[in-house]
C-alpha cells in the first residue's frame, strides 16, 4: 500500500532585488526534497508580480519571459476553503480548478516575500508554511524597527540614524548634520528593508556618504545609516525551532572584499567561511544565547539566521540583524551551519516542514469565532 505524498509548494522569485538569489535557493531546496515523500509544486513569481506554477517555472523566470501561456498562470488564493492554487483564465478571473497544497515553503527573499506580505496571504489561505509568521517577518525585514526592539530587549546594537527618502530630498543638510553628530567614519548605509547586501554602501567621508545614501534610497523609502567598525569579525548563527528554538554552531565569514557585499556573497569565489568559528567557549555560548533571545524578541518561528559583529579591538559583540528567510543555496551559511551541527540539508528541510505543520496545528487551537449572548448584530 503506497503512502500518500505530502504536496509541497515552493514559492520563489518575486519583485525585489533578491529575485535571482531566491531562484537559486528554491532550486537547491527542490533538488534536496525526498521525491518518495513529497510531491513538489514549483511556484514562481516574476519580476512584474505574475504567478506561474509548474516544472517550467524556473525556465520562465530565468528567461524573463513576458508572454506566458494561460495554463501556467496559477496562484495561491486567499480563499481558505480552497487551500491551494487556482488556475487563472485569460481574462484574469479564477476558474474552479484547484490544486490543493499541504504545506508551502516560501523562498522569496526581500520585500513582498520576506516582509510578512506573502505570509499574510498564506495565513488567509489557511495553509501551513515554513518560517516566521506575519509579525516577525515584517519586523525582521525592517532593520530600523528590529533595532528598536533589540534595544528594548537589552541586546547590544551599533548606533544608527534613520530617515525617509522624502526627508532626505527635503532637507539633506539637516540629516547630514545629525549623522555627523551621532556617528564616526567608517559608516554603513543600508536600505532598511532589503537583504543580500543589495544597496549597501561603506562611507569613509561625506562625499561617499552622500553617494551611499543616494544608492540605498533607490531600493527603499527608508534608509539606515549605521556606525561601522574597522574590519570587524562577522559571525553568523542559525536558529531552528518554534517555542523551543535551538542555535547552530557559529560560523565566521571572511569576505574577499572590504565588507560582505553582494559580489562577495554570490559572485566572487574568494570569500571564506570558517565553521565552527574560532571563538572561546564562553563567547560561543554568549552569542548562541543572544541569537535565541533575538529570535524570541521578534516572536520568530521556524528558522532564522542571526548575524553578529565583533569589534577586534575591544571584543565587544553587536547584534547586526536577523534574517527570517536566509539564503538556502547549497553554499549558503544557514544550511551549512546546520550541516556542521549534525543536521544535513535534506533533514533540515524535513524539520522545517514539520515545524510549519506544528505551528499551523497550534494556531488552529485558537477560537476564530465568538457567540455573544444576544444576536445584536442582526
């Protein structure tokens, strides 16, 4: 008697600067999934926001094809009674051709995927999904808001100044004066809501600071200007779990460029990872505890990669950021950290799917209706 396979939808692509990274992450996950246990449904989102599903989804997204056959146009519907994909007609209206999904692995990095928007759709669809929920996804994506919460939780972070693109356009001199008063060079400039080091710049004087702000503001309406450290040690830790999360061994990144920018992460081949990082036992334990505390502070679930910086001069540890959908390629730090911690890639994905279903079942224990004493609303 054959065992019914679990139908897994893997969503990737999306409308963000991390589109290409997402495609590679999703492909790695699909290749690692046990085909005897799972029925896999690739679901791609093009750079224009069009949803397609099927074996050719990767080909279409890589080619940037604009003309897509209507039979491939399928999307997750927010209708909780459907719990899956619906076929779209050539007129854009949904037909009653439903492909049910048991669980979804969202691998859409960056805005419109990692920031709670996609998670909100999956909540409405009433389908279990891997990773953080709506709140923790949106908070982690916004580096300014997450910093404020980490400070409240007593976690050490580097000083920063943040502002909106519109504020910069209206009064750049006032903002530059605020930065000069609060921070010292070197300074990092980042889009508040993006990952993979897209749009990040290192400033060593006012001219390069202005240039970096203009670049960051191309990708987000909110800009974060942060105190930099001179050649800090970059430490990353994977966290896995729901109510009782665990931390992986720490890893250290040795970037081939001046800092761990997009090229150093994905294009150049000279960056190195030391796993486990060469840290004292006490420092390792301290960073692990900080990673789990950061995870709990934003009510995270499923998985996250937590990044730290260590000042080489003082040995002070600073929480840099938390990533709720970390890179998942075969060379990405999150799966490699867990591999070094005794959880191989395919088993890690199995665990994440189990955690997704566990969290879904837990949420089903909450009542969704209330019966008042009188039907006052009728």
